[in-house]
C-alpha cells in the first residue's frame, strides 16, 4: 500500500552511494525537437530506489563527441546508462563507438537477428537489410530483448562498473528499464529492491501547517526519522525515511499511518497516485458517474480523467464551453444568469455543473470557470480568480478561489482544487457523514 | 513572412561555428520532479539562429559538482549558458561558486536591491532578508534585469568567452533570453541576427513524395541549396539553406515560394506556426465559429484551440462524450445509430459533428472517435482506427484513418488530421472552389 520517494533536495545523502550518469544521445534533443523525457523518467525511477542520478549529459550524434563523453563518464561513474543511437540508420553510432572505447569487438548475434525478423513478420512489414546492423553487439555484452521494437538493449559489466545501453523510443526504453534493468541492478546491490522512502500525499494544507500538525509524531522518533516535503499545485507530498537505518520499512509505514489518522480527509493517498486516479477509484467503487464542464481550463479537467484507462466506467463526458451560446444550448444555463452575473461567476458555474450532470445523466459534476489568461479580469474578480462548482446528489455549491502565477499554473491548481473537492464529497458519501467545509456562495 | 530553422541531423555543419554548452542546475531535474524544458526552449532558439547546441549537462545543486562542471565547460566552450540556482535560498549556489571559479569577487549592487524591493511592493508582499542575496553579483558581471521575478540574470565576458546566467523559472528565463541575451550574442557575431533557414510546413504528403514533387525546383540550384526534411505527426517541415553562402536569404524565400506554388493546399504555412494556429487564423478572417466533439482524443482537440489566445472569437466549445448517454443527450446522436453502428463508426462521428455544430451554434464542426487505447478495437476496425467527421455549411462528411504506434501518437495524428481537413475546407470556402478530396463514407 505504501510506496516511497527519496529526496536529496534538503542536502541528505542518497541511500545508495553509487555514482550514476545518464548519457542521452541525439541532435533532436539539442535542437529542441524532442523533450528529454528520458531524464525525468529514469531520474524518478532511480530516485524511488535510493539513487540520486548525479549527472545527465546530452550530446550530438557525432562519433567524436560520443567517444569523448563516454570515456569521461566511464572513468568516474559506477553505472552509466545511455539512451538512443542503437537504431538501424547511419546516424546511430552509439554501439560502434562505445564498443571501440571499451576495447570490445562487435560480433553478429543470430538470436537478435531472429527476433528482429520475427517482429517484422508479426507486423507484416518487409525487413530492409540495414536492420541487421542491430544484430551486432559488443563481444562481452548481454542482449536485453526488446519486445516493443527492433533495437535490443545491451548490458555490459567491465572494470567493476555497469553500462546499460537502451533504445531511444520511450515506449521501448521504459518497459525494458523496469522489467530487465532494475532487477539486474538490484541484484548487484546498485539500487534498492524496494522503494527507498515511504510517501503520502496531502491536499488543502500548506507545507508549514502540515509540519506543525505532524510535528508531535515526528518528534517521537528523533534523529532516526528524516522527513521531506514536496509542494506542487496545491498538494504537498511528505516522505519519511530512516537515513541511519534505525527504523525498518514497516516502522516507517506505521508512522505514515499515524500521520494519516491525524490528517483525516486531508490525506489524499499513500504512494504516487494522482488526484484524478484517487477520485476515479472512489467513483468506480461507488458505481457513480461524473460529468464536467469548463471554460478557462480548456479541456484539462476532462483530460485528467480520459488519461485514465477504462474511464468510460465512471466518466460520462465533459463540455468545454467557450461561447455563451454553447453554455445556453449545451448546458441549459439560463441566459439571464450570463447577462446579470457574467460567465465568470458563482451563479454561472453552478448552472454549468447542474447542466452537465443533467445533460449527461451523471451523479456528480464539476464545473470550472475563471480568468486565467494574460488578459480579462475585473476589479471584483481579478486575473487568477477561479470559480469551482460541485454538483452531487445532495445539492450544488460553488467556491471562489484566487491563484497567483502564469496561466498554466492557475489552470493546474484550479483543476486540482476541483478534483480535491469532489474527492472529499465522495469520502463523505461513502462514510455517510456530512461534509463540513462546503462554501455556498449562491442559491 | 518566412522564418527558418537550421538542422545538422543530416550531418551539415551549423552556420555559426562556435561551441555552446548549456548547464541546467537542480536536483529537481535529476529526480524527475521537473521536465528539462530549458533544453528544448534554448536548443530550438539557438538552432533557429544558426547554432547547434553542442552539449547540455544537468548536475546537482552541490557546490563541488557545479565548480567541477563549470570549469570543464568553460575550458572548451565559447559560450556557456547556465539556468537555475540564482534564487534566495541556501541551495542556490550558482552565483557564488561560478564567481569564485572565475576569480571574481561578489559585490552588492544597489540597483538590483531597488528592483527587488519594487517588485515586492508591486505584488503587495513583504520582502524577507534572504532575498537580498540576489543583489550580489560577480564584480565584472553585467546585470540582466528580470521584470518577471526577483533573481536577475548575469552576463559576463572573460577569457574571450561569454557566460550567461539565467534564472530557473521558465516564465522568467524565456523572455530574458529572447529580449536581452539574443541581441547581445548577435552583436558579438555569436549567433545570426535573423533566422538561419527558410522553413515551410506541409501536410498530407509523405517525406519522399514531397522530395519527388519538389526535386525539379531543388535541381535548379545544385550545390548552392541545401534541403532538410523533418517529419512529425503527419506533417513534414522543409528547411532551405545556403551552406556555402551562394544564395541570399531573399533568394531562399523565392525558392520557398516556388515550392509553395507546386504544393498548393498541401502547404500549411511558412515558418513555425502550428496547424491549430493556421486554422484559427482562417476562422477569424472569415468570422466563422467552430465547435468540436470527441471521444478517443479525450479533450486534446478542444485544447488545441483553447491554448490559443483569444480563442473565444472563433471557438464555440467542445464536447468530450465518453458515455453513449452523453452523446445522445448532449449532441442529439440518434440512439439507433449507436445500436446499429457502434460509437466508433462513420455514422456516429458524422452525427456527433452535426450535433456539435447545431448545439453550439457553430458554422463548422469537427468530430473524432476511434480505438486509440491499449484495448478495444474490432476485426473490422482494429486498434489505431480513427474516424474523423467534418461539418461545414456545405455538408457533412467522414473519413476513416488508421495509425500505428502508441496511444499518444495515434491521438496526436488524429487531431492533426482533423485540423488539416478543416484547414483545406476553409481554404476552399475562402477561394470559392470546391474541395476535391472529401471522402464521403456515410449519408
């Protein structure tokens, strides 16, 4: 149930004291054509298992650059991970250059040839001869099979170090790392075979208020317990660890449960689940349907749910109503409300939530309106003002919120605030209690 | 009108032969808590101005790591850009460490102090004393004012090289780079004062077919002209450059216009505009409103427009219809269509487009349905099948498309295909011609 995250943002050493370096290869990264998702994925995965990645270097596809950088990284690191440059075309030079640097010959591997041929047969495509380049491997390398593409990964142990070479496409690299590389590294003691920290997520409490609430629990464990906070978009994650090893993993889980009891409904979850996933699980468990309606968040609220597999089971749909006509025609918002109160108002937001629930046959509905852009806003409701409305079988309410920062930040916090309100309402519905904190600002 | 991009993916040298390195600082990048958008932004901006960024290194906030990496980068590079670590807290060490490495003392700058105080006054917040740390600068550094935050940037020329230190938040870093750093670098001849390549974007033609279509134009210029293609999500960008300097910028623009004449409506635009932006401009020019309805793309089609400033002028709204009930109640899809043909069908997609236009009072509508997930699909319509429908004042039509690859790729191509269809229809409406390529698969 409980899963953790390490952090060294507060200056503590990571649990596994080995130097990891990541080399991401490709001109497309340096020209900004592709975002470096390899760094965020691998950095997070290593971090959860007690390793702080020490350095990520992105270089061009040029052979000299690869040779120079790899030589330097191999000299100082314990583990080097590379991504990219393993494909069939002429700018895929990683395999050749690194084999040479390590003093290994390339040998043809018939097992890899067979796997590539089988993949082409399965896809009903004809294999061009340059694909066979991918069947060569450094002589003392182990092949990491690639069930999702043609370029296999490579695993090399040499000079008391480990080199892992992974293909560039994230859909191939990510499962290969989780399924094949993590167990091998754990077996060698180069990362933990479980997560390194116990994490729980909270909402509705600021970082310092959270610390104050939980301080008496933390104090019971003195130096044995280390606590780190990470705030993001109205949520704060709390991570518990035992740097000196004086508390076991299950003792950390017990402490997290003590914190949960103090936090009540401010606890979102143990582990890494998103707020949308938690709301989705509550809706599924109660067999209730949700509908959403939004203006200023422009589809982000709907997308928070449609990103979840099997969303059809609990999500009826969403409306992005930009024009007033669409609010009236799609969601039955009375024209007089728009005339009297405007689109960014408690009244309209409540009408949109009600309309969404009724017009999509849903049990619950959320609506979000606001001034999030670079312009708009009034003296009464300046830029950053957001209205959220919640429709439930028990009634419909609205809240007025105000967030600082650029547009994307305001949108993210508004979506999170809406989801959190629904989460609390669903908890009360499940437990048969009445929610104490509804702010009713409109009829 | 015309704006260009350089590329060295095809092995050509960049126009500006100077070595640029980017140092991105921060544990949050290495722990995967934040995506490295600095690399994609700065890499693309430099690329457009004739520079291929040679290396990006991400390191921890630790003083030793910063000193070691900066020393190495400063030795080999002509221009070093750093991001992050300039803030007021104790883990912001970049300024101190780099000043020391360069042998410069830190001096207190009263102008910076005043700017920080004014910003706090403007925001109505109280300034804590640690903010004054940001008023220290290396003695021979110039300050780059930060209108969007407290940490100013720094510009240092020393040892025949340039060091640019930028704050970490993208909303502060990006305008500072474009408004203050680019003109300074151009003045020193370290990047071009205009874009380096002439680019045009195309849709509906594959990379090799595009080359064949345009070959006779390219052939007229022999070695003087260099051509590079970049394919993404059903679009292909074409970039023209004159590596030996035998063609002027305006001659390259003339060649791009020759290509445009051959391409007809397959030309999307000159420069870097997105397909959604082009469609938005056409709708605005004709004073027409658009509505959208979608299932499998889960809000991405609506979000393509709501990301554009002033979308209310041309975008009525969108529906994300997951449940059949929402399709019937919101968009008047006849129940018998869903029973007979299913939700992923030409018939339902046409009904959704029609309903969207009528229920939101729009002139045009797009609808997208499909099997994009990890499951679903039928023998007739396997995974990757997408239906797009276009409603216009002249009628309503649908297309069946099929894309390989993971969910996000299928969704992106489906959205792009829908936008491109509307773009062509709007061109024909503007020119008073009839569109030749509508594929009508349903009544």
